[in-house]
C-alpha cells in the first residue's frame, strides 16, 4: 500500500491554540434510526437535484445488532430512487 507523502499523522495534527479549537457543529444527532435513515435519504435527494453524478438510487443498510437471525445481526436494506437527469 502506498502512503500519501503529504499526510500528517494524528500525533502531529494541531487543534488550535493550546488545543482550544473544537468542531464547529455537533458530530452526533439525537434521533431514532428511522429518522436518521429518512434524513440521509432527504439529503441525498436534495443533492441529486443539483448534481447529476450522484446516481439513480440510494441504498441504505441498517445493521441491527440487538436483533439476531441465525447468529448474525439483522440487516435492513432501504432503497430510495433519485431523480433521473
């Protein structure tokens, strides 16, 4: 595997003066998985209206580790068509 010669290792990255710089927005969202799937689909649909290279559909897979089938977590697959250009 080739490494990017311009990459900066995590130990050498800085977060601002004395480490005081924090992310500008929350990195987690407090919602159900159903709401999260709908929000992702809505966001991609919005992008697809403006960008033709997004594709024809979204496939979102939700891995449910609290429900097992044949010793494996249940995976729910959701397909959302996008606007065709």
